[in-house]
């Protein structure tokens, strides 16, 4: 199984390979955002989520053993 993490960006969304997330910091420009560093985004990608909520999401995705059968988007284009 491939573990993916879906996050909301300030504009849009991103899907990250959970195992490739190397770290995260509170964004300097906005404390309600988190800069996430991955193998794909070594310079960081800013997500629209405080670091404590991202930590909980990241940890849950690392330890949880569940599978999403279908991925879709709503009328706003948000992935769920």
C-alpha cells in the first residue's frame, strides 16, 4: 500500500507521499500555515494548516492502517 497525505494549500491542494516527508516548520510569513519538507519539495511547500494539526495528520497517516477506496472532489474542486 502507498501511504499518501492530502493537504490543503493556500490556493489548491497537494498529495504527498507520507514516507517522503522529512520535517515541518511553522511558516515565518503566517503562523497558521506550515512549511513541509519532502524529497519532492526539498525547499518546502506551504500548507494551509497550523503545525499542530499537521503533526496529528502526519502521525495518523504514519501509524494508521486503512485504505481509501475512492478519491473524488466536491463542487469547489477540493479533494476528499
